[in-house]
C-alpha cells in the first residue's frame, strides 16, 4: 500500500512539473492548480459596486485548491444608493490603511447639475467619515462614465475620470480639497480615446496611464469606435502632482474590439504591472511597460487586478454571466466574481468565486429581483 501511494505521489509531482513548465501560447486561456505546498493567504478584501456600496469579506486564498478563493463573513458598507453613489474607485491610504478614499462613477441623480461625490471611509469603524460633492467641469461633455481608477502620493489622492474631455484630480488627502485638475489633452489626447485609467508605482515615483484609442469623435459627447489599441504611459509622479507633464516611457498594447483597459496595479516590489483588459488580462514589466503575458478571460470581463502581498498571485475581478435562478429560457444575469492568476507560471488557477450573488439573490428593487451585480475596483488589507 505504501509503495502504491509513493508511486502515485511521484506521478502527481511529475505531472504538476510538466504542466507548470510546458510552453503555451500567451493568448490561450489556461488553468492549473499549483503544488500542494503553496502558501495560504488571508486578509480582508473590499470590492466596489454600482449599488452605492462596497462589499467586504474575509478572504482565504489556497492556490492548491480547485476553488482557491474562499470568502467568509460577506457584508457591505453603504455609501448611499445606486442613484447617488454608484462606485468603481476605492483606494486604501498608503499612510493609514484604516482609511479608504472613493469617488463615484456617475453623477448623483437626486442632485441638480453635474454633481458627483468623493469621500473617505473608516474601514475599522465601517462608516463614512467624509462625503463631499463636486461639480464636473463644462469641458466634460461625455459623462457616461466618471471616476473609476486612482493613484496616490503621500499627500494627494488622485482619481482619474473616464469622461470626455477626460481629466484627473489632485486632491488633498486631509481636506479633500481639489488642488489641481489636469486634462488629458495636455498629454496630446483630444477626441481620439475612450476611458483613461491610472495609478501610481509603489515607490510613488511614477504614475501609469492607459488610454483606449478610438477613431476621431464626430462630437465630444458621442463616443467613436474603439480601435483595439491601448497607449500605456509612464509619467513622473512628483511633476504630475504639481501640474507638470513629464512622460518617461510609453508602450502600445494591441487587442480586439472587445479589449478595453480598466484598473491596474503594480506588484508590491514595483517590478510588474497588472493590467485589466476586459476580454483579457495583461502582465507588463513595471519599468519599461513591455508585455510579458496576455491571458484571455473565459469566465467574464476583467476590470481590476490585485496582487498578493508577495507578488506571486493576482486576484482578478470579473463581471460574469450566470443563469437566472429558476429560468428555463437561457436568460442570464451579471455576477461579480474573483479569479486567481499565478504570476510566476502565467496561468489562471482553479475556479472563480462569486462575491455578489449571495446577497443580490435576496434583493428586491421596485418589486423586481435586483440580481444583476456590477463590480469593479478591488482593495485588500492582508494579514
């Protein structure tokens, strides 16, 4: 019996080694569980949602499992409603990880003018400690999507809009006063893009922008066809904070008409950039922005990527289509799920885990089930 077990164990190890080391096409979706001695990660995650809240849960990541991501004590912190506080951008303060900044994705339907919200949440107390309104500039004529990504310096929160004309804010972390507003035409972009996103490097020396390129817009409030090409720009962060544009590097990513870059994040050492891309996920070199891997998504649309504290894995947020409960006609709804990606082997790991449906299945809105759940930004405090 012992001899049989030993032989089986050896075969399993050989098979695992072969899977990890076999070359694959970077555009081919792959899935493999890592070796049993993989490290276990635990912490608290926060997921932004369009319903005016962010979800929070205790997370356990076991890369050796077929279901590597487990969520416990799933709950939510409400900022408002879907009419007032639809949310994509959340950003934990690098100076105080009990504070999380946020800015809303759309205008407040209950307020006049082009009004949006920006604020701070105390994560320990699970309550909003600041919520202020902002009037969008007249230059922002297409406002179908607003604050989605952000970066930061030691003193500033830097949310980036998806508008046209697009712009970012340089916001004082203490007062939430907007110190500076920078429009993207200063980078050379005017009516030829849709959706800017950006974030800072861990050492806060550089700021990365992505811009999805389009045909020329006929009108500034009428989006043009996307080209499937994405500019990735590296800027000097200190200069940017002072309103100066200093481009340090650039690369161009190529995808399909379904490729749209959204939020991104560096690994903690700054060596790699994890870039969401809707129909795919991009892994880039953090210094020269060179493409290292391009993983096609099979379980949903990729909107964010968050590394584990050692930079070995990435948690991808996906918008996934699932069957409507009890439906026999093939109807589907949108659920928010988390998928694990192995950065070292460049492979998706195991099955995705839902973050939204457990709560949304019981929600009734205007006498109708409100099952659809639109997630986006992801944050975490690791144990």
